[in-house]
């Protein structure tokens, strides 16, 4: 398994990490993803570790805490220093007035609860699941810094932030000497390249590594969704809650990208998902890609995305098929490459 630095930190992470959104299967949204129990989770962890995948990502809202609890059971008895555990909090996790957001009150409670569910005394990477505009950034950052100093958190990241959210946070961390965000868990795929417009240049400039979620476009880049054909029976896109929660995509863009993926899959002898994941592994600022798996077969297939590389011509073909018109001011900036070069 290839390893990469997590942003500008000295921490190395595997190029692929396992997401636990399928663990538990509680609620309308997460039941559409999968219903992995403890026994199957242990088996998936075994397969990951055999392949050198040592990083496991979760969140408190995944199946109302069940995903973290199942992950905790699945890693029980294994050497903790050989595992990388990441999780997230910010979204509502109870009916109380303060059981949501990035306030000191909620973050301290959320971290302590996550540690208990995971069965560990520290979290390697803790990420804010979203930006909380109701809480002063200074309050959030000072709280996270205290949790790092207390030894409960090792590294910090964010998820679903806009560029100015992230840059303001980094500037304040630098001003006060607080622990800095080194990761951005971001949506990025061949049918969702918005990350490249502002967040990628910011990441390259500020040393923030991308932890990519939903690299197969919310389950659309499996190769099973084709022009003129019905959705496969197992697709999460049958559930309205899943459709509403996921990233939007135009049908014609999806079909165009899948056609290009199929052509390259035939050339390389790889599967469509493996080609889609390998394209992401070659993108600037990407530290790790969070893969998901309903079962052992899907996991082994996704693990096949590493250990080889697409050719420059194949990458260019996928770039062309997935290119969309950028919004302002990004289309304007793209006309002045000498002033706004693409990150490398």
C-alpha cells in the first residue's frame, strides 16, 4: 500500500482508507448504504490490514453512533499504534439545544463520546463535519487545540467547508499558535470536480491534504448505471433520503464519463471503479481516498485501484470527458494560466 503525507504534517497515511458509513445501517439514509454488523466489520478490517490499509474513517452521525461502536468492536484487541482512526462531529446528535455545532460544549462532549464508542483513548484525525457559522471560529479552534494538548486528538481536519471557511480558520490558527487543520475531507470524483476550483489551490498553498469522500460519485461510477438502463436493484439511489443527501450530477455528464471509463477499463484490464479511483490517486493534494464496501467482494475490488497507474493519455481522456463549465470567477481565472497555474 502506498503511503502519503497528510497535508503539510509529518503524519503518513495510506493512499486508501476504509469508510464506515455502511456499518450499522440504522435510519433511512444509512440503511441504503449497507448494514455491516460486527462480525463482517472484523472481516473487512482483516482484509484491509492484510493489504496495508490501516486507516478507518467514521462519524458520530453514521447510524446514530452505531458505526463508531461497530468499528470499536472490530479493532478491539489489535495493536492500537498500528491503526489510524479518524472520525467527525458537528452535525446534530441529539434533541438538546447544545447537541449540535462546533461550540466548546458540543465538541468536548462529542470527542469524549466518540472515544468511548471507539474504545480508544485518542483519535488520530478528528474532523469538523461541517462549518458552524453560529460559533466564533476562535472558540472552535481554541477548543480543538485544548483537546490536542490533552492528548485526545492527534491531528485536525475539516469537511464540507468552503474556501473562505477554511482559510479564515487557518489564518486564526496561525495568529494564535493553535493546532492547524492539515486535512480536508472533501467530495471529489470524476463527476464532481468542484474541489479543483478553489479548495485544491488553497490546499496546495496551505498544506492541507484532501481526504476524499464518495470517490465514486455517490455510487454512480460503479459501471452499473448506463444510458437507457434502469438502476441496479442494490443502488443506494433508490432511496430518496440518499438522493437528497448526495451530490447532484447531470445524467449526460455521468454517461459521458462512464463511457470513457469503460473504454479505459478495457485497455487496462481493470474495472470501472478501479480506473475512477486511480484517476483520483493521481490528482494534486490528495492524501487518501475513503473507499466504502457493502461486502468483502466490493472491498477487494476497490483495493485493486492501487499498485498501478493510468497513462498520461488515459488521464487526459478522463479529464476531457469530465470537464464542465466553471462558475465565475473560476472560468475567468482559467483564461490566465500564467497567473493561476494548476496545482501540481
